[in-house]
């Protein structure tokens, strides 16, 4: 431990003033897919191959740049330099305040961008096979490339504003891709729901951003000491109290977390994510499993200095406690619902919500490295599971109900093997799968959290349920006998090869995060990575290993007991339904959260909208009509007065004069032209008089 | 040079009136040439202003009614340049989207150009009396445009609009006369009046009077009801101008006249009720109510054009809110929002009123739902998706920058305003997406029957494409590179804040 501390002290920050060449060109990473997207948008529909090639090629190039940047960070790190290079520029200037944008290269962004590029690339390749027969193939790749660009923009942003802008663009492409098959009403509705729900979170994010700017005068994260995530600004925010006993730092942190919760499907804003499965499966894999939904977790990691401002060793902050509790509740809640779903993708969607909860809880209790490690491993094995599910759907002729599948392990052996790897990683099967190591780290920090044991038990229970529902799903899909229509067939190589690659990483990634060699953690924390085999012999860790083993055995065992090799009919009640009917009903209906929104928030807005509309139609409009009537009535009174009083006298006088004959009768000839002529004459005369008088 | 925008438009209007009645193509092209010339002048002047660091420059100054100290005084600072540019854009787009007007074409464009001329005049006047004259001139063609070429209850809409406008101008006129009289009756020049040092007690009642008078035309709640009915009744080009520039006349008046002449009227009263302690608070609260209320009412509409009409009320709330923040960033944002809303609302009205309505002959969302417009009018669908994104303030479009600045400014002034306005933004997403979904992307019947449904819709014409691209390019350019306009607005706001407002 002592040696480690000395090493920590030896780390010195890299020079920020001169960003290295690779940092200078970091903008290329998001720019290339975006440009590709623009070019594809201008191409004609039938040009499929160039569109796919362009999207894949651009992301491939981005991956190369990202790897170069990653290598740069790693090489500096091994020389004990903590890299944090930024390039900032002024976007607009208002009075004394500058609004700046910029990008940053540090271990966090480097790790994330490599993951996004790599997983994204595999999914792009997979999509070529999956979307082969779709008539809007080019549009799909256009949106996909745009998404990748925006997501990478979120990753490299060094400014909360730039992050927010890319964040919104990510949300938009997510909307477009969920609604890709907008002919289906359910897809169109799901897209709208996703956009609206995440947007609710985004408004809090926006408010947090406005507050941060008002408080610190900058939206940059890091700017040689003047950024908002650096001690000077943090100190200022800590010293400013706000409502409910929070400091400004805590309140801003919570507002930003609300935005993150919207994107990452945290309770209670999770409702859009399962519906988002209406999109094509590669979209679910890329956006709603690996990258975009993880952006919320990434955002919290990015603003972690703000969240943890004023923390003492072994302590926590209000913001981090909220993150922890929300995360842990989400983890358990979504795992419960996943148990009673029958759609292959919906099960995975709830599982994603649940795992995102783990990541948030990891951030809240264990810090950036713990949460981020699970984010990275999850991205690989969940993308694998979704793509495997896509392969299954593809092979079963667009069937998504797990009860109408079965026995696919012989028909689709490659898909089965890779899917099994992903499933075991998700369940956290010890030692051989990456999910074990990353989930273990979260459970470890939850166990050590001194404020409450609640999150720990919730996460443990969630883990048991995870193993249970995955076993249920795999038994339904791959074991038993075939219950669907037609023949299931294995998917083409362009789809299975990415699966194999991801399966490899789902197992191997664990190597960089074991207690004996916590490479990833050390990398993110800018400490030296030590190989220490004795860590495996520590009683604490052994205890945890035992717990994990029990979790997995109980989960998988009970799942297998209920569902293994049973191959029940689709009409038959579920095994769990027979055992616990009321519980099943509640879980199947997703604990009625959607219905709750329907009778509260949505009804409330609908009601208010109608009230306001009514006000406008009758009250404000009525006032106008009333005033108009009032004036009209007044005018009538005046007219009567005029006709019978004033005019009467005038007419009488005129009559008398007219009776006298002479000039007037000739003027009143009834010819309009002559009236007009007289009128014009009068105007000219009047103008002349005015003109002369004003000169005089 | 800039003065020619006014003369050219009025001359154009005169020529249009004299053109032969049976030559609609000639009338169209002539109107387009005049509008483009105006836009070109505005752009050139903007570029010239940029080399001049957007200092205020006098264009024309000749005595008019010397006995009363009235001058024909035209001048422009950065704010004027921005709104003149907006007027130029709206004029060109308006002509393009009126390409299909066949009824009394030349008269239509005569009124159209006269309106544009009046608007240019207001934005360039630096004499209060002159400003008022142009302001009144602009009301008349507006009435005829709606009453002759309008639809849905056009007489009602036109009359309501005219009445509201005249009530507003009556209030402004009283304020104008009072200010003139109490400053000694030497001059009606804006600069002279601002320096006249009116007593605070007078400013305290003049400010709300004049501000309200102008804000009526800016659609301030609860004086907003002319806006939706007027917009709906108006022909497309007129609703584009109404939302695009006429509402800006009101906001411009609030800024240029009410706030800069009577800054002491914004001072605290010395007592407060429910947290409202000055006229500034009153108008900020009205603006915020307008933002949320307009959005909510838009959510409940069944007529597509009413949705856009109420969205204008909501977006103009941001302008008014920005104005009364009385800080650099908020007021800059308000002016930027004027430009942004002018362009975006113009685009939305063009899509709803021209591209969709002229083909489907209905604006009822329930009827549009059955028409499969996403397949039959893909251009309109995608244009509306993009315009809707701009309207709901997504980054990359001008609305985001403008609303962000207003929100930051109002946070500095009073965070509660920002929070409430945030609710309006959420509802904004809801009504835009609702209208989008219902009008374009809903599928009540199977897609196989798409083309059995009635006749084929007319193809999209080039003026529609050109107009869409023009407006869309403007909002995108400002959204990506806001300094384009901010460099112009900022010094003018700074001068304004330093020269009167605290």
C-alpha cells in the first residue's frame, strides 16, 4: 500500500497548455461518422453497398484515431503522467461571459471512445446482414452513422454545453431509429415516448447547466484550473448554500443526474426503454444497450468531481447517496419485471435497465472506476446478447415471443454458444466471465458502504433474479423442443462473426479488472497498476467470491428447475404463474408504472391543456366579445342620438337651404366621381394650408 | 443604403397595384425581385455594419414637422440590423410561399410589400413619431390581407387583429404624447427623449402603459388571443409575416421604446405582493405564464394551424422574459429569439398553411391522420420534423442558443422564472411531437390502401423548396455559429443597458 501511495504522489499532471497532436485531431473521431452520415443522406436509396461501406469505413477510421489516442494516454500513464489534455475554443461571447466548447483526452474519455467505436463497428457490420432486406437500408445507415458521431461527441466533450448538444442529437437519432419502422403505430408511439421521457430528464439537465453557468461562469469541465470541475469552481459551489440543505454543488449535481437518469432509464424515468425495443435489433444493441443508455452513467462519471465535492474519506455526499439509492432500486425493480416478460428483447431491455442501475450504484458507492468498469463489460456482453437475440429473431422469421421458440441450440449452434457466453457473463458466473469481475467490484463497494446495507441487499437480490430470468429465457429459446412455425436457420457469417468477437471479449475483459491486477481501475484513477496475486487470498474477497457463487447457483438453479427443458406451450400458464399468480400478474404488467403515469402526469397535463384552451376560447375570447358588444352598443346609442338628435337638426337646416335651391342641389348630384373630385380638392387644399403654416 | 429597403418596398407596392390584373406571373416575379432586393440590401448593410463594429449609424435625418421637432430620422444599430435582416428573409420566403395565389395576385403583393415597407420603417425609425407612423401603416395591409385572402372566420380574425392593434397603438400614442409633453416638447427623437430625464414618477406609469401597448402585438398573455385566430385566418404568407415580423414589431417596441425611454419604470415599487415588487416582476410573470400557457393550449388543439399559432405565443414569451431580465445575456437572448422565432415560425406556418393545407384542404389533425402524409408528402414530413426540432429548441438550431441565453439571464435575475419556463419547454416537445405524429406519421388504415385514398396530391414546387431551404439555412447557420448575429446584438444591448437601464 505504501509503495502505491508513493507512486500516486509521483504522478504529475501532463502539460495542458500544449495538447499533443492526437488531441488536436480528436475532433475527427465524431466528425468522420457525421460526415459519412451527411454523404449517405444525399445518396439515392438503391445505393446500398456504398452507404454501408461509408458508414463502416468512417467508424473504422474513428476507431483507429481512438486507439491512437488511447495508446497515447496509456504510454504517458506508464511513464507516470496523468494525461488530461484539452482543446477549448470560444463559441459565443455575451458581455463578459464566454461560452466555450472543447474536447478532452483523459483516461475516462479514452476508454469510453475505444469501447464505443469498437462495439459500434461490430454492430454496423452485423447490421449489413440484419437489415439486408429492408427497403430503407441507406436511411438506416445514415441514422446509425449520425448516432455514432453524436455519441462520440458526448464522449470527447470537455464542455457541458457541447456534451448537452451531442446528447440531444443522440436522443434525436435514438428517436429516429426507434421509429425507423414508423408504419407500425407501436413503433411510432414508442419513439415519441422515448423522446418525451428523456426530454423530461433533459430539462433538469438544462436547468443544472444554466445554474452551473450562472454560478461558475464557465461550462468547461477542465480548463487549466478555470474549469467547472476543478477545485476553484467546486470550492465556490460548495460555499454557496441552496434549498433543502444542499450546497449549490449538490443541487446542480442532482439536476444533472436527473438528466442522466432520463437517458439511462433510471427509476422513475425507465418507462421508455423497454418500449424502445420496437426499433430494429441492431439499434437496440448499439443504442439501447451498449452506448446511449450508458451515456447517462458516463455523464455522472464525467461530473463526478461535482457530485463528490466536499467528500471526506469513507464518507458520501447527498448527491452520491441519491445516485446510489436510485441505482440500487432500479437494479432490483427492473430485474423483478424482467422475470415475467415473454418478449425476447423486452427481457433484455429490463435487464439493461437493471444493469444500468448497478452501474449507477457502483458510481455512487465505489467511484468512477467501479461504475465505468461495469459499463464497459456490460457494453460488450449486452451488445452480444442483443445481437444474439437479433440472430434468433432473424432465424425464427421475426418471431419475438420466447414461448414460441425452443430447441434452437441445435438449429443455431453458433448463436447458442455465443449467447450462452453473454448470458453467463450477465449472470456473473465466477472467474471466467467479465460480468463477474465488474459486478463483484460493485457488490464489494456496496458491502463496504457504511451508511446502509439496503443497497447491498437490493443488489444481491437483483443478481439472483438476473441469473433466474436469464436462465428462464435461455431455457425457453435454446432448450426443449421447437414450438414455432417453419424452420429456424442459422444466421449468415456477417452476423455471427461479430457475435464470436464479442463473446471473446465478454470473457476476456475480466482480466483487466481482477483484484489481483486492477489495471482498469488504476488506469482511470491514474495510479500505477500492480500485479499482486495475494489479493486473491484476502478473506474479504474470498467471502465475496462465495457470495457470488451462491447467487449464481441459486439463480440459475431455480430457473432451470422451473423452466429447464420443459418446452411448455405458449398458451400454457407460465411455471411461475402457477406458483405465484398475483405476483406474476403484477410483474407481467410491469408493476403498473406506465398506468401510473397515465392517470397522473399525462392526465394532469391533458386536463390543464383543456382548461387553458377553454379559458382561451371562452374567457379571454369572451372578454373580447364583451368589449366589442359594449362598444357596439355604445355606437348604437350614439347613432340613435345622431339620427334623431344632431342629424335631425342638421337635416332640417339642409332641407331648408336646399329648398332655397341654388348651388347645393347641383353639388349633390349623386355622382360619385364628383364627390371624389371634391374630396381630393379638399385634401390638396388642406395639405397646402398645413404646409404653408408649418413653414411660417 | 438601408433606407432603400423602405422606399423599394413601398414603390414596389405601388407598381404592383398598377400592374395589369390578368398577369399573375408578372406580379409574382416582380414581388420576388423587390423582396430579394430588400434582402440583399439588408445583407449588404449587415456586412457593412460588421466592419463598423455595429455602432449606431444615422441613415437619414431631415426635419419633418419642425414646429414640433419631428424629424424624418432613420438610423440603425446592431439590433435594427438583425431585425431588418429577419424582415428581408421573411419577405422573400413569404413571396415564395405565396406563389400559388391566383385571386387578385397583384393586389395581394401590393399589400404584402406595403406591409413589409412599414415593418422596415419601424425597425429603422429613430424618431418616436415616425416609428408610430410606420407602425400604423403596417396595420392596414395586414387587415386587408386577412380579410380578402384569408380563410376560417377571416372577417372575425382580421377585425380582432385590427382592434387589438389599435388598442395597443392607442396606449402607445398616449405614452408618446405624455413623454413628448413632459420632456418639454422639443423633440420626438428617441435619443433626445431618452436623455430628457423624465421624472421617475411619470416613468412609473408610462412604462407599463407603453410596454403593454407594444406587448399586445408581441402576444403577451392575456392579450394574446388575437394571435392564434389571426394566424389561422390569415393566408400563409400573412401568417408567416404576422408571426415572423409583426409580433417582433411589438417586442421591438417594448425594447426600443418602453425599456430604453422609461427605464425607471422598472424600478421596485418599494413594496411587494407574492414576490412581485415591480413592473419588471409583473411582466416577467406574464411572460412566463405565456410560455407555459401557450404551450398547454397548443397541446389541446385539433386544428394544425392553431397548434403553431399558440406555439408562437409560447415562444414570444421567451422574448418578453429575456427583455425584462435586464441583463446582458438575457436581453441579447431576447433579440436573438426574435430572429429565431421569426424564421422558425415562418417555416412552420409555411409547411402547415401552404405545403399541407393547399393540398389536403383540411387542417383538422383528425382528418390529416387518415391521409398517410408521410408517404404522400415526404418532403413536407421531413421539413416538419426538422422545423419541429428547431422549434422545440434542439441544439444546432437558433432557438436553442436564444432560449439558453434567456434562461441563463432569467436564472441570474430570478431562478423561479427559469424553472417555470422549463416546464413550458417540456410541453413544447409534447405538442410538437403530437402534431407531427398525428399529421404525418399516424397509420389508421393499412398502408396498402394509401393510394386509393382520393386523388394524387400535387407535387412539391420549386418555390416551396427554395423557401424552406432559405429559412432552414438561416436557423441552422445561427444555431451553429451564433456569433454571426451575437456580434451585432451585443454592443447594442450593452449601450442600451449603459445608457438608461441600470
